[in-house]
């Protein structure tokens, strides 16, 4: 979705959507959230590793 579509859906201006977006990015990038993001990234990495292992096992069974 682009800002225009979001604005229409929420009945707010496109400019306001941009302001909210900018504010959210600022909050997400704040140093106090660094450890939270590290945990999230570690979890995503572990999930991806599990997915790849499962995919490789399934491909091995097909041969």
C-alpha cells in the first residue's frame, strides 16, 4: 500500500500518513530499541535456518 491508499482507507491526509510514518521510523530506530531488534533479528535468522533445513530434508526425500 502506498501513502495515498492508506490515507484513503483511514480517512486522513497523505501528508498525515507521511508524518505518522516518519514518527514510527524514528521510534523504531531509537537506541533504546537496539536490543529488542537484535532479539527479533536473531529469531528471524533461526526461523530461516529451520526453514532451509526442512526444505533440504524434503528435497532429499524426493530423490
